[in-house]
């Protein structure tokens, strides 16, 4: 049974929510409280030639808090003062962090593009000195070394991390709390400590020399917590009804997990792996202590090899304009790799099945 146009028009329209109702006077007061302090501080800064950072911290922020507090008190009373202060501080420091992040990205991109070229990506640093032109030499050997070191770490960490996530979500063991606490403690482990442990246990003892596999070993405790915790959350998000349905149909527990739970959490597990790789791809301290430097292309993980973080550190240590430019270029390469990984992680979080919109059913009068 359909509703006639007359009946539809007669139905009362829902009133606007309180937060949707706008008061022109309040809007003007908020705009004035936001713009007036900035105009005053800009005039003082340019008029007396005051440093912008000092003026922002000593004049703009206090004036902004006072003006916002006054408007908040006028509109909402005493509660408005605390709310205004919280909003101002949140916006101010969020904007400050955003500006700092954008300045870092801008510096890396603008300076890195000066060194970026096809030969810079493909060549190594054999016979290259700190004063050699940027037309010769590059990060090709460091890119390959990074792929090998991170690849070995990923091959070891991903099965272990997923196994731990399955253990924490699918079992009822009494040791789950201890395992979860250990994983959380590893997530706060400083990277230099992991490198120092491998260096003291395997290099200074004479068991091994500097090698790529030692760098992979030092990166394992840094990647493992990320993979485990994200994979655990992905498995927990699988609806219980799916598991119970498979069990009700007579499937054993392991078959229910492999056929229902694991495919449902596939995108989350892929995201866990990608985030773990992004976590370790730029680590420098463990590789400095375990891998050292190499200017040639080395594909054997049992030998000392180059990596992008150690390449950057090596060129920064030269304190030469050309070397610094090479370091900026390598930093841009790492930034591109991380951007690709995070983009892939975002794509992996999307559902594989596209939900179809329900078709409209024609209504008969």
C-alpha cells in the first residue's frame, strides 16, 4: 500500500538538530575571535621585525586562547571557557605537527629530485668518491640490499606473527596473557637495542662477521609485534556467526578456521604484513651495527651489503655537497617505497566483494 502525495505532504517534517541550528551573531563572534588575534600578531611581527616562531608562541597562542575563552563564556557560560581552550590547543598543535610534517616532505621531495635519475636508481657506488658528479653512481646496490634484508625478515616474521595471532585468538590457553604481554613489550623495544644485542652476541663473539642476514635478524623483533597485533585484530573482527555456522555444519575446528575465518580476515592480514614492512624499511641503527657499508652490488646475505639507511648515513658522514645530495636522493627513494606500501595497505583494507545496491521495486498505486 502506497502513501498518496497529500498524505506525504501532511506528515510533519523533522526539526533540525540543535547543532544544525546556526546563530549569525555566534558565527560572527567565532570568526572575529579566530581572525583578530592573527591580524594583531601579524601587524606586530612585521612592524617590529619579531621572529615569527617567537611571536606565534608568546603572542598569538595566548591571544587566541583569551579571545576564544571570551567568546565561549559569552555563548556557553563557564563551560565554554574550558571547551574553547581545549579546541584551540588541539587545533594549534595539530596544525603545528602538520606544518612540520609537510615541511619535511617538501624538503625531501625538492632536494631528492635533484639527485633522482635513471642511473641513480640503477648504478652502484664502486669507484665513486664524495666529490664525484651526480651523473655517476647511485643507490641500485642499496635498493637490492634493502630488498634482500627486508625480504629475509619478512619470510621469517610473517609466518611467526600470523601463528602468534592465531594462537591469541583461536585458543583458550592460560599462557595467552603472557604471550600478549611479551608481544606488546617488544613493540616498545628501541631499534638500537636489537642491533646491539645481535652485534654483541654474534659479531663481537667472533661467531660471524658483518652480514646481511644479521641485519635481518635484528629487524625481526621490530617487525614481529606489528604483524602480530594487526593480524590479531583482523582475526577478532571476523563475525562469530561465521565460525559457529561452519562448526554447526560439521566442519572440524581447523577446517572452519582455514575455510571461513582465514579468508574473511585476508585483507587485514595483508595489511599487517605491509605495515610491518613499512615499519622496518627505514631502520638505520640495527643495520649500522650488523651490516656495515658496501659500495658494490652484493646479493649474498652472508656478506656485508649495502642498504638504503646505511647509504644515507654513509653519505651524510662525508659532509660533502655532492654526498649530501645523494643522501637526499636515497631518502626520497625510501619515501617512495613507504608511500607505495601504505597505498597498497589502504587498497588491501577494501572489501574484495563489492556490495550491490538494492534494486528499486516499482510500486503499484
